[in-house]
C-alpha cells in the first residue's frame, strides 16, 4: 500500500473521531469510507470516484439506495466531497485522446483531503476532551467512593451516581467534583492534637457526622471499635426496646445476615455497633436520608438497623431497598415489620459468631 493511500486512511480515521464536530454520524462516515475504498492506488485522474450506486451499496453492506443518496447529499452539503455531474448525469472517466484532455465525472474527494489539517486538529482536540472527561469521571468516582466510606451526604452520593450513568456533561461533572471534594475536606477536619490509628482509626473517622439531623457519634472507649451512637440516641434505644417486640441477638443476625456484617470494620459487639453499621450501609444500598429518618422514627433505631441489614442481605431479590423500607414504615404494624423481615432469612451454613 502506497504512502498516499495511507494518508487517505489517516484522514478518514481523524474524521471518524471528530465526526460530531463536522456534523456527521456513523452512517455517513460509512458512506465516505466506501468512497475512499473506490480510489485507485495510483492517482492518474484526480480524486474522483465514479463507482455506481450499486457498488457503493455493496461496500456499505446493503445500505438502502434512498439512505445512500441522502448521506451523499449530506456529505456534499458538509463540504467534504463535490459532485461532478456528466452531461447525462452518469459517472464515468474518459481518458485523454490526442489533444483532448482526460475527464472524469462522479464524486470528487479533493475537499476532504484539502481539509486534512483542519480535520487532524479537530481530532486532536476531541482526543484531549475525551481524555479530560475520563479523568474527571475517574476522580468523581473515587470521590463518591470516599463519600460512601465516610457515610456522609447521601443526597450528593446519589446525585453523583445518577450523573455518572447519564451522557456526560463536563461542566456538571466539574461542579459535582468540586462539591464532593469540599464535602470530604470538611468532613475530614480533625484537631491537630488528635492521634489517628491506622485503618481502624480511619474507619472511626469515616462514620463521623453521618446525617446532619442525627446526633453525632460519641467517642468510643476502644479506639478500634466501630462507631457508637451518642448518649441521646442510646437513651432513645433503651426506651424503644421497652416499647417494641424483642429483637434478635447480634449473633443471630450474624447467622442470617453475613453479607451485611462483612462491611463492618470488625465484628459488631452490641446493638449500638449494629445501628452504626446500618447507618453507613443505608446510602450504599439506595436508602436515602429521608427514608432513613422515617425508618428511625417509625421502626426505632434497632428496628431500622435490623431492617437495613436484612435488606442488604436480600439485595439479589429486593430491587429497590429504599422503597421496600418505606413500605415497612407506613404499614399497619411498623414495629413488628423488622422481625417479620428477619424471619424470612435462613441462617447461613457458616458465619462468624458475634458476642454482645
């Protein structure tokens, strides 16, 4: 293959990447590629393609003729090819005869290669934009993971999740990244005199200030223990325990919800630890702040924790845990709903024993 033909394919490759800049779609690129394949290796009569419509249809894998004509007209309007019609509208080439010059009629690809420099610049610009978009999406995904680990701002976490699944808009992603970084820098502030442990100490910090409208977690007696609710929440839990049906022990929960407890930094030692774990798992499985607050009010802290852990275990069968939890809260007997949900789970064959 000659160097000239390689250059032709390089132009087409650049145009394929920058096709949206020139207002083209993939089908029009396919037609243009078919025209390029009809160019001879040795150019004796210019860059005119005189192939018939049927030949172009074969090269475009059976594209309908009306569609082919429409795309050819669009390429002409885009200024990438010219139409050189013969007197009878046929496409052909007439070789030089004596003093008469050669003449060719069909589609002239000269404008395409005349714009090679402009096309290459557009392709480079598109490549840089795509690389920057990948960079922003990666940073935003990492920031969302950090927010999940910190257990803070579930609304922002959900907004980032939705935006990452949509057609990306750079300005929107940049705004979300700035908000996420600001939220993380604010939640990670610690007094200079505070000494942080290795992984366990960071886990304690990540549970800090999980919801704005819930009391902050108090300091743990053991630096490596999971986060524990504040004294006010503990008082409410004691009151709720007297008012609501008896709940299972933590070791029974470990037998039926091993997947949920696998997210704990260490084996929960009490219901306070299970409540802290449930609060961090809620946004991860699609339970928003509003539903979590409703669950805490209607089911109680322990009931909310039990229901959340059960839903985490049932992710394969429960499509929308947030909606499921809301239905438990608005049912006829919300107080007994967590135990009924727990009774549906079967004990795992092997699970770690949790001591309370």
